[in-house]
C-alpha cells in the first residue's frame, strides 16, 4: 500500500467533508488541493465521487429523523409530499443545465485561476447580500412553497461554475428570497442529497471502469475522512448560523482567492492546470 497515496486520500477526504456544505466551494478546494497534490487525473475524479458520496451520507445521518418522517408519511401527509415536491423542483434546473453544459464547463473552468476568481467574486456577493435588509417570511423548511423552491434551484445553477459553492448559492439565494438563516441552511442541506446523489451516480457511470481492487484502501480512507469531517461541518454550521452571518466565509473566500492568484502570477506555486 502506497502510504503517500493514503495521506493524499486522507487530506482530500477532510477537505471535501469540511467544504461541501460550507459556502466556500468544495469543488474549488478539491481542484486546488488536488492540483497541489498532483491528484487531478482520471483516477482522482473517481476518488472524488467516493468522498462526495460519503459527505452526502453524513447529511443523511444528521437529518435521519426528518428524512425518516418524510418517507413514512409521504403516502398520506400533504406536508411531506410538498417537501419532496419542493426538493424535486429545486433539483431540476441544475440537473438540466448540468447535463447540457457540464462537459464545456469542465473543459474551460475546472482550473485553479478561474476557481480563484470565482472565490473572490462569490465572496463579494456574500458581503453584498449580508448588507441588505433581510425580510424573513419563511421560518422553516416546511413553510417553503414551490415558487420559493424554484428560485433556490435557479440559484443553485450558479454552482455549476467551480469555486462558486453550491451551498453558498442556495443559502445566500434563500436569504435573498425571504428564508430565515436556519431554513435556508437546512434546505440547502436537504437539496444537497438528490443533487449530489445524482452527480455522484453520473460521475460513477463515467469513471467506473477506472475502479481497481488495489485502490480500495485509498477510497476507504478518503470516504471515512469525508464522512466524519462533513458530519462535524454540518453540525457546526447549524450552530454558527444561529448566532452569526456569513461575512467570515466571504472574507475567507476573498483572501484565499487572492492568495491563489498571487501565487499563480508570481509563479511561487506552479499551478499545472491554471
């Protein structure tokens, strides 16, 4: 077993778990860290599927009570049916655009410098959004109606640009559309389940031929690291939004993006895919 490969798997698993559900872009971080670790090849893409899937399982585990309640009551409860319908409506826009433009986006934007620019722009968008007055009209995810879900789904489309952040687009979009911080954050988590499941299945279909038995250890290390770090990240973010806004994440994005651009310009770091 290649110890260096296991260390890379551990690092990338932690990065995925910590960033998937925070408004700082897991895809952007994986592109950058994967580039630094020289782990952005085809096998690396299959590995990303595994650690992303593990992060989704962490959300399913954290919200297992709500998920179980919805599943059990789906045949008879209008509230459960509306909740599932809202997720479906919010899921559709990014799913359709992703199928249409994913190949082109990956060819041109899955590189460190475009990701860094998206980090910076997204950070300023968050700062702008946080300066606006929030008129809360939706307190919980059960109060969301389909037009609200559609708006959030359209906001999620921005996350097709790597570095934008799926959770950032949906949470900030939710705030702008009248959701409370907790409702916007929780709906973003729930929306991640069908969105990331579908993306993982699609990527698995594309790269499954690269699976090899000798890589099992690497995949297991990455998946476990991703699950554990995602679990704590989700819990931490829910506690954080009860008392704070997202300004700190905005400044993190801006500073991180500037550092990447500066190291690319000065060639301190040889961003091989930049």
